[in-house]
């Protein structure tokens, strides 16, 4: 039987509720030791709902935890990472770790130290993305040289691009970006609803990446894709022997031979199944590309990705196996900041090689 992973939370905002909810649904896997809040009086409803203990200092919380999860506002992340690293406290930090070049430089020094920090970039850990990654690692479509990602903004999209192209964090790159505004029937935001007849504005961001290795990528995203039923995500991954188009795999299998397979979600709780409604696995034909380690519990794909990050953080501390280090996260921040600069200045931006 696996030991229960005990973690403490810093922060009580919207993102922190994901960790509280996951621990409540999977008490045999996770336990929240407590929560550190600057102003506990502002979070009476949250504390009552989740029945979680309030701590006054990170040191006290760390003593009762395997590690701390940093889920504060993005502007507060660098200062917290600096404080926690100096105290020698292991931390799993929510994204992004930095939002400016000044913060990037500050955290680069921390990343070069022996601080035990991993970053909870959940996008590559979401089931459908893990299935695509497994397909690439099997060699099914050969060597990958180009991807098009429309599944997450900024550093989220960049993290998928770098992973699928196997781009080294130090590699140089040219980015050409454009931003477009257009009307859209207003879409809900998180738990909010809007009248059906209200019109909003949609911002479309498109960036082309040319890496020094010769590989290339396109990031094409509008944040309405997160919440709108009339906007869908899109993925294209091209290799020397085939490609993945969303959930379709097309590949060459021999001289004049080709096959097309679908990446199929296998769900519990449907038709005759008596299990809770949950993801079991994702397969392409007879090949299982991803098996949900938290089945049959009814977690969303986002929650599965976050829960997986918690497990990987525990493995990192016990075995030293890094899954998304601060160095990797800063590489994505570096490209995301350059992309934003290209959008703002409406011109190509060069991201230089970083010497090791």
C-alpha cells in the first residue's frame, strides 16, 4: 500500500481549491496538513468548507508536511520561492514562477542552487497530452520536427511545444507573433455565467517559433477556448513517418502501407458499467497509451494532471527524479516573455542561446 502523501498549502485562492478538492476525493493518496494564509479572516468560508488547519509560518507547516504547495498569486511566487529555498523547504510551485525578466533573473540564481523545487505545470500531465507524448516516445510517427498547439496560453502552450519537440532549455529561437481582436458571444469565466445575448471581445494570439535546431512550432490560442463551448482546442504534431491530428494518428507502416488510428478515451460508468463516471485509459487500437492511476475516482483531466504532479513531487523527494524543474519552467517563461514582447512590439524577437 502506498503511503499517504502529506502536503501543506500556501495560499487560499481559486487554484488552491483544486488541491483541497483532490485531497478530499482521494484521502487514501493525499492529505492536506494545513494551510498558510496571510489574512485568515478573509477565508472563513473556505476554511469552514474544507475543515483545514491554519498555520502561521511556513516553517511550522513544513514540519508537518512532506512538502509545501505554493498556490499564491503569480506576483507573489518569486518572493515565496526565495524565502522557501533559503529555509531549505521542498516546494511544488504553481505556474508561472516568473512574470518578468527581473523575476526570471532572480529565480535563475535559485534554480542553479540545490533548492528542492518542482513546478506544477499540469498541461503535459493531462491524460490526452500524456497519451500523445507516449505515442511520440514509441516512435510511431518518427522524428518530430513541427507542432501546432492550440490548447493553452503562454507558458502552458510553450511547455507542450518544448516537450513534443524535445527542445533543450538553452536553445535559441526566433519568435514572430501577432495578436488579433474580434467579437464573440460572451463566454463564462470559471464559475461565472453571462447572459446569452451579451457580446464580448476575443483576443487571438498566434506565434511562430523557429528553433536553432531547425524545428518549428505554431502557438495559436484564444483564452475563450478555456470556457466556451463554441471554441475547441487543436493539436498537430508532425513527424517523419506520420502525424497526430487532435485525436487521430496517421502513420506509415511500411512500403506503400499506412494506417489511421483514433486515440480513444475509455470511460468507466457508462452503459452497463457500475463504476463511477471516470477515465480508465486512452488507447490507439490495441495499444494503451495512458492509464489513469486515479481510476475509478471522478476527477477531471485538470485534476488528474495536478494529482499526478503531487505524486511526481513525492517521487522527486524520495528518488531524486525531477519531472519539471525550476530550470525547465524558466525556459518556458523565457520563451513566453519573448512571445509577449513580439505581440506587443509587432516584430520578430530573438531569444539567444544560454550557455551552461
